[in-house]
C-alpha cells in the first residue's frame, strides 16, 4: 500500500502501469474507495493508472480542515505534485466527478481531460418524490446506525437480484465509514455549485449518464454537458448510478475511445 502525507493526513493511493504512459486518475463516489475501479483499471493496462481513496474514505485519513469539494480537489492537486505527475485524465463517479471537475477549474494545467460519470455541477432533487427520498436519506445519515444507512444506499445502488454480492460488498464498505466523515462529504456535495464556472473548463470532457440513475437526475448531467465547451454526453442503457459495475464493458469502451480520440488529436496536431 502507498500513502502520501498531505496537510498532516495520510492519503492512500495506487499507481501502476508503464512508465511514461499517460496517467488516468480514478476518483470514487461517496462512502466508497479506489477499489471501485477494478474493471476499469484492468482494461487500461497501456496507461498509468492512479486510484485514490479520497480523504476520510477507507484507507485515507480524514482531513483536519473543514471539508469542501474544493479542498478535496486541492488535496488531489497536492497528491499529483508529490507523485511528480504533471497531468492526468481525470475519471470520477458522483462525488469523484465533482472533485475532478473542481480540480479542472482549480488547476487546469493538471487535467488533460475529464470523464464525469453520474456526476453534477449542482444537485437538487428532480420532483417531490426524489426530494422526499433525499430528505429520508439525509435523516438516516444523521440518526440511523451506519450499517442501516449503508444497507439502504447499497440497495439503491445495486437493486437487481443478480447484484446481491455487489450489494453486500457495498454495504460493508459503506458501513465502515466514520459518520462524521460521511456527513462532512455529504454536506460538501449539497453545497457544491459551479454552474456559473462550467464555461471555464477547457479540457475535452465526456459526461456519462446511467439511464436508470435514481441518485443524480439526468437533467443535472444534461446541464453540465451543455455548459462545458465541446463536452459530449453519453447515456448508458440499463445502468443505474454505479455504471462502473452496472455496465463495465460499456464504460471501459467509452473511456478508451475518449482517450484515443484525444491522443490521436495530439498526434495529428504535432504532425501538422
């Protein structure tokens, strides 16, 4: 296991792949870990792959300072400096997508491209039913035992009868979180709003939306894709919120095609 000490807190990461290859950084969702990307890292053997446990998650310590999406993005920028990684293709799911987006706005020289999976620039429920569901989850996050909250979140993420193993693993991982750290990140997500800054994103961006995602409304992803210059939106059929597990073969293809187009463009520009 590898750790970097940043602002007095240990951040866990893994970095693998051929030296000199472009680096792809994967950032996970709320309450999870860098282990979520097992299907994607296996499919990108010709890239250097960086996975991170975000502060307060799994093997990474909780940051001492107040948590915001911007402070987490700052920690990621410091991690890249510690690792002497100049630029990354940042891939983020949900919370991780918000962090990747904030990193691209904070340190654009560090981000070669973005893949934002079921993420958002601003999140508000789509309709009364979604608002009621969100309020109920917030109440559980504050009051219920973490295993009960984890079971609910895991059931929403992996509702299918064929996803029982994924559901059980997710529940165990989520239940291991500190309530304080979980609530701090949840509050950071609620406060996050960069809608007015999306036009400043200058790197190639792919927005991926699970067709059956009940956590982040499709409207939020359409807004984000429409406001980021040149961004492309891909809707993945038969996928919920965790597309990395629901449809790994589709997400892998989308990521690889995105990276290939970028590097082909670089080569064309250089030869021209």
